[in-house]
C-alpha cells in the first residue's frame, strides 16, 4: 500500500507542473494574439516575434520531451515555412512603403498611405 503522504506530495508536484505548463501556453497564446493585432502597424516586428516565439516553443518542447520533435513534424514545417514567408512579405511591404514615401517626398503622384489596415477586414483597431 502506498503512503498517503507520499501520494499527496507526488500529486501536488504533478499538478504544479501541469499548471505551470498551462500558464506558459496561455502566455505564448497571448503573445501570438498580440502579434496578430500588431501586424498591420508593425509588420516586421510582429512576424519576426511570432517566428522566434514558435521556434522557441518547439525547441523547449523538444528539450523537455524529445519524442515530441517527431510528432506533427509536417505541421511544424508548414507553420515555420509560413512564418518565414510572412517575414519575407513584411520586409517587402516595408521596402515598398518606404520607396512610396520617398517618391511622395520627391513629388510623385502616388497617394499617401492613410490606413494601416485594409478596408476589407471586418475589425478595425
């Protein structure tokens, strides 16, 4: 028969670890939501932050449970590839925006960018 005090101690340690992991997961989720909200204002910062946070999560998960690296590897590759393309698109967007602003300074007929968010999105921040 197991010692009730030892069982209680082991249970409290396990519950504490699960709560810590859940809290970290919630914080990571909030960071992703914040990046999604900021992507139209700060596209490079938001996409790079998302990529770094995701890679960090995958790396930490791989250290804690090495078998998790092989689990869902196709999805991980697709997500990482999508985030890399998002960073590339953000860099291209910023480059074009700076070029358009430079052209406007020198008398271009292009209209200035007045909105950070496209009109077709249902939510305006």
